[in-house]
C-alpha cells in the first residue's frame, strides 16, 4: 500500500518537474533576448556565459529529475513486481 502510493507520488513529481523543465526551456528559447537584458542589468555576463549557465542548469536539473524521481520510481516498480 505504501509502496504503491510512493510510486504514484514519484510519478507525479516526475511529471511536474518535467513540466518545469519544459517551461524553462521554452522561456529560454522564446524570450532569450528579454531574459538576457534583464539578467544583464543585474550581472555583467556575456551572452556565451549566459547561455552556458542556463544550458548547464537545465542539464543539472534533468539529471536530478532522473536521479531523484525516475530511478526510485523504477526501483519501486521492480519491487512491486517481485
């Protein structure tokens, strides 16, 4: 019972986190200039550095989703079948 609820919880966490990642990607790709202007007022950073920071951040976030949501969900699925 608890394992099934944890499996469902991790599934929804994965979905929510992937939606956040998708929104981040869409905002970055569609409103790149606006985001760069806003952040450029706060921090002195080049376009290349700005892009690299966001790309690395999205990659790190995706790895965290896989590591903390998908892998435990798959492990619970395996445990439920055993």
